[in-house]
C-alpha cells in the first residue's frame, strides 16, 4: 500500500470516530435538558436510628465500656450460639 492510501484510511477512521463522539455528546445533552425532576437526597431512616434503637443491655454495655475503657460483653449463651442468632456466621480465631 502506498502512503496516500494509508493516510486516507487513517483520516477516514479518525473522522468516523469524531463524528460518532459528537452525536453521543448531543444525545446526552438533550437528555439532561429533558429531565425536569431535580435530584434530592432521600433520608428513609435517620442517621442515629441504630443508636436510638439499641436494646437495654447493649446500651448498658456501651456505658460501661465508655467509663472503664474495658470492652464488656454480656451474653445469654455461648459466643458461637449468640453469633449464630445474630447472623454473624462462624467465628474463627
């Protein structure tokens, strides 16, 4: 192949890429204009929902841990049984 044919093919591919890119940009710009609903953040549950809905013993454990700096855990059963009830899976050391 001659250099003019190679140059012509490269120019043709470049022009096709540029032309398709411009079309894609125009389509996204028109989609943005047609969107009439503004974006709003949804707060389905408050940010402090977890801490406000802790059980009695969990709240007391946190109070003791804050005052003594020692992590205290009170369970009714073995650690494996409680983890199974809480859906934590198996505990590995």
